[in-house]
């Protein structure tokens, strides 16, 4: 019976054969059977000692390439609007940038609430950025006037601040109860 380890080793050998070619395997077989292996290893070690004595080269500093992630997914998907409806694109771009900077929809919960209002199906584990992308894409289907009013509504909702009295009512459980006479 063949063990799993043996099958894995055979699969790895097949990959190496494909990578290096049959000539390399044949030369390795001749080297192993000829008895020249200790001499070859000795010469390799001697050359590696020589290399170790050389001055080390300074490390190269690599500058990362600018990724396409910097340009958001939803804005890339909406790039057709730049040509067909630049005003709508500008509105959506400003909305997206403000949302990513957390100036509007500062929390994931806020973004999920708006997504639910728009009828979006958002996975439970979706990140705030993914939710904002979906919202931006959905808002692109709105007519420009409705889009502007909807975004103003979203911004206005975020600007509402709760007063100390509101928090006290919420904590004490008095909010929403009719006053008794």
C-alpha cells in the first residue's frame, strides 16, 4: 500500500521534472552514481566561502508601485459617467471621498442602515468600505436631482448630534414612553 507521503513526494518530483526538464534529472543521476558528488559539494562550499568573504552589497530600496487600489472599485466602475454625465460623476465622487474619510457614514452601522434603506443585499461580514462601494454604485442609478437630495439627506442624518438630555433619556429608558399623568 502506498502512503500519502510517498504520493506527495512523487507529485513534487513530477513538478520538479516539469520545471527543470529531464536533462537536469539525468545529470543529477549520473552525478549521484559516479562518486563525484563529494568533490562537487566541496567545490560548491569553497566557492560559497569565497563569496562570503566579499563585501556585502548595500540593500536596494524598492519603492512600491502605486496600486490600482488607490482608485476605488466603485469609482472605476463608474468611470463611464465621466463622459456621459460628468455632473453626476462629480457628485458621486465627492460622496464616496467624504464617506471613505468618515465625514459621512462614519460607522459601518450607519453605512448598513443606508444600504438597507436602498434595498441592498449586503453580506453580514462586509467591510464598511465594501458597503460604501455598494451604496455608491446604487446611487448612480438615481436621477441627478434625486441623487443630490438623497445625499443631502444622508449628510443631514450624520450631522444630527445627540444632546446630553437625549443620552440620559436613552440610558434611563424613558425615550418612547408616553408620559403618565
